[in-house]
């Protein structure tokens, strides 16, 4: 949402600037539109589709009809409704993980970048965590806790944090060597104001980009967890869970796999492309070239 | 006592594992109230390290002060807790750095950055601090100060940024301004403006200036006294006009000779000092400049006595000072100062 709000700050002049931008960057515009579409679908799911949970064995594996435009699954549930509601899980997990990873990663990363001994300890811990595959770690955490959305979010957040910590630390190590930080110290700034005003704002560019990648990988990870049947209970509509269900009918009804699969690919692709564009836009060398 | 800051026998080394670099060796000087003291020397001789040591800005992990004191109004800044140093930085000592392109924070407006020190040290409210920042912009002669407060550093030219840096350093009316090569990164016409600004502000605000430079032209036009530094030691110190009129150290003589247009060579050739700065990984006995010096004799490698006065207020660590002056007596630059 904030992306589109930022694109339209004032009605007339800003609108024409936004349109101009859209004309020059069709890929970015399409991805923004896609993402906005997914957000709207997630919010207004009850208006767009019927009950995703209603089981109707008599209708099982029925082809598309007026009541279920994408057909019905092996329990006779509306595939379209499940796909629409599944957007909610993916978006919620993606955004929550991105926010949590950013907060935790920035806090720990700045500490690691400024403290000599603390930094060494934190780096060894992240090394250890990154040695274990993220999905494996997420499965382990998810199976330790009660099933539910919060469990999924936490289980995906924990393995994502070390990546952000490493990034933030490396940026902080560079920023704190910059002359303007020395200059800030030379006028008596120190401690929290120094971090808050002079170090943190200069790390935000790479952090935002990493956050979008964390969002995309969290969406995939949540689908993987649902596909494997960890974390969320099977009746909760999610794209991963739909694909797991469709797997058994794949030879006869491959299209059941296709719906959630295409949606997942589109969403992840949109988020990733936006991340790339964001990293280009925030890279001062590239930004300068395009503005000249 | 009319000194603002008094540096006494300051020695400092950098450590990197087993490696040690003796960056400063028994540096002593004092800055009097209202004077401009210039610190001159080639790259790597310890000018900036001296400034950073006074401010306590050197990395604590690698830089170690092995002896000496930096006294300011009776307080020794060496070994002062960080919290108390913060009260002094930006309040009683201001500092301007070499590169104005990177010494301002790109994400804040210049008004915010100038106001920062005032809010911190004078406990001013945001509005009061911005008022003060505006006055500072007027003071450093940035036109249209009211609108410029909300400009970001990238909207300003190099010379204007350096003016903003000066405003930041002076917002709390410090007694001492340390200017570490403030004009090196600027082009020549802007250099002159910035130097003039510093000289004017010094007179207006009654502060002292420690001007670090490698440009003898800058020294001649702005400083009252100068110190020549070589390999972490002060080799000659005195009033600017006396040092130019009676150069008394082999290194000073070589610096003067290397000024374009003042050398022995014909117009169009540049005279350089042969050789390079010595490695400082072990203490050097005797004169550090002797290996490159045209006046050197065997006695130069004997350990040095404290620099004696060659005339009133003019000290030189050179035992061949008489020979140096004899050789320089007829050079055009020396004659022009006599």
C-alpha cells in the first residue's frame, strides 16, 4: 500500500510525474499493479469468493462451473475460493516476515557493526545458523511449536534474520568509517543519537532491498511449509497446501496444481522485480546516471 | 596564561598485531588565544594524527598515546572519559575536515546538521537551534540562508559545503578551530575564499585556529606562527615571517625550494625533495630527515637534544641550521621576506 501512496503524494503534478514514470518503467509499473492486486485480493477475499472451507464430496473434482469457476478439488471445495483466501496467508507471512526480519536484523546488525567483541560473537552465531538450510530450520522450529500462522511466521523469520544481520553489519562497518560520521563525533554527537541520526539512515537502502527479498523468500518458504504439511493445519486455505492436495490428482487434473502455482510465481516474481528496481533506484551511481 | 590549548610531549603509536608505527614523537606546542598556528609537512608526517589526537577521534583499538598531555584550561584531554570528551568536542573545539564532499551526512538537511551541536551542547529547543543555524549560515556568508537551511548537502557546491562544515564547527562558539587541510579538495579560487572566511571569523569570534596544510602559500597568507613537521616530530617552529626569512632546518629549506617559481631551477621545472618519508616502524635515533638532507653530516645521526632557539621564539631541531641559512640566504623567497 505504501508504495502506491508514495507514488501519488499530491494530486496533479505528482500524478503526471507518476504517469511519466510508469511510461518509462513498464516492468516496475506492472509489478506494482500486480502487487497492489494481490493486496486487494487478500483484503477483500470475502467479497470476491465464497466459502473456501465448505466440503461437498458429491462435487469432488468437478470441472469449472458457474458456482466454482476454477473447478473443485478432491474434497469438493471451491478451488477459486481457496486460491483467493490463500493469498491472505502468503501476503501476511511475506509482509510480517519482512518487517520482523528488518527490525531484528537491523538492531542486531548495528550492534554487531559497532561492538568489537559483540560483533565477533554475533557473526559466529550467524555462521552457525546459515550452515543449516533455511527450510530445514523452519521445519524444525515449526514442529516445536503449536500449529498456526504465528508459528509459521516465527519459523520463517528466524532463519532469515542472519542474512539481514550480516548485510547490516557490513554496511555499518563501511558507514562508520565515513567522514561525516567522524564529523558528527567531532561536534560531540555520540551514543544513540549518533546511531539513530547518522548511521541508521545511511544503511536503509540495502536494508529495504534485502527486506523485499526476505518477503519473497518468506512467501516461498510458507508455501513449502504448507506443501510439506508443517505449520498450518490442512483445512486453512494456502497455496502450498493446495499444491500438496493437487499432487495426488496431478496426472488426471494437472490444472489444480497450476492455479496456486502460477499465483505463487506471479507474486514472488513481482516482489523480486520490485526489489531489483529498488536496489537500482537506491544505488547512487545508477540513480545519477538515469537522472542526468 | 593566554594559551588555549597546550600540547606537551605527545607521543603516539599505531599497533596492528606485531606491527607498530611511531606516528608522533614528543610533539609539543601551544596555541595562544586569537592566533593562527599552522602545521606544515608532507603527507604522512603526522599532521592529521596530531589533530585527531587532540580531539580524541583516533580509533581506540589501534592508536595508543604512549606519553604526553593535551591541556585545555587546566584539563588534560588525554585519558579523559569519553563522556567528558563529548562535552568538549564541538563545544570548545570545532573541527573542519579535508573533504567537504563526504563530511556532511547526505540524509539530513544542512540546517539540522548545523543545529545538532547547538541542541546538544546548549540545550536549545529545535526552533532556537534552527534560528542559530540560520545565523551561522549568514556568518559563513551563504546567501539566502533562510531557504538554504532545508537544503541537502548534494544541492550545494564544494565551497558551500565547506562553509556549512565551518558553520557546524563554530555553532557553539569554540575557543579553538582545528582546520585539517580545509581547502585541499577545493579549487583555487574557492580556496582563497574559504581561507579568507576563516581569517575573518577568527577575528570576529576571537577564536584560535590550528590550520593544518601542506601548502606553504596558505601558511604565508594566513598564519601567525607555523610549525614544520617531519616523520612525527616538529622540526622547526616560529613566527611565519621569521621562518620564511631565516629557514633553519634542512627540511624547511627543501620545502621552500620546492615551491613552484622559487626553486633554483628555471621556470617550468618543479623542484622536488629526493627520497620518501622514512618508515616509522621503529624509533629513529637522530634527525629523521638526515638521509634525504643535502646538509647532513655524521653528527646528524646522533640522538637529538631538545630543539634550541635560533632566535627569539624560533626553534629548530637542526644542528646544521647555520649552514642551512647560509645556503638559503640568497634564494628569492627568503630575500622577499627579509
